[in-house]
C-alpha cells in the first residue's frame, strides 16, 4: 500500500495565485481543495483507504459508490413474488 492516494497533491498556491502559509490538500479527481478530514482518507490515516472509503476516488476509478447504493436496481429476489397465478 502506498503512502497516499494518487489523486492527492499538496499545494501552497491557490488557483487564483494566492499563496498559503501552509500547504493544503488538493484532490485532482475533483479538481478542488479538500478539507483536512477528507485528506485523512487520502493519506490513508486511521485505517482509512481511498479505494474503500472515498467516493471521489471510487468515481474516478469507476468502482461504484462507497455504500453500494449508486442508484442501480439490485435484484435480490426479495421483491419478486413467487408462487401461483393470481388471476
């Protein structure tokens, strides 16, 4: 496992050219600066991993949603009635 997400960059200058006192986490998957708590996922801290815990990473890699609820219908058989003809 690498040290950080491939989409994480640390930038000391904003898109408008403004310099920061400290580098800030930037996600190239969404082309935006991210909050430090989100960067914990990017940096794989606290047992977190972008591949399983970050929706931006999963979307960029085509892995589906973090929760598995990405809007696609799932046929688990529970909603399909079985049995005889109801005519």
